[in-house]
C-alpha cells in the first residue's frame, strides 16, 4: 500500500540525501519549518497542502545542507 509522505518525512529524506548527520536532522527540520511558517503542517501529508505551502516545502528541501548556490524560479 502506498502512503503519502508528510512534510516532515520529505524534509527528513532530503536531509539524509544531502548527508546531514542524523543528530542534526530534527533541529534542521524545526529551523526550516519555523523560518518558512510550516510548523502547523509538518505532520500533514504534502499532497493536501495548498500550492503556497507546497512551494515553501520545496524551498526548505532546496535549502537543506546550505547549498552554495540556489536558483529559484
């Protein structure tokens, strides 16, 4: 059975993909959730978010790991 990921799960996976230490992942998720006002949506399925909140989630995923350059359209 396919289960849709929550915002927190999306961010956790991106933290792992970008190589963040496991101990830093919860604080990183909290930081970006607070920065982008995603705190109320962390445990909601990403598919049910509004378009604006989906974009904020995408920005958070892009910024995980402090990339040197970010291109946003």
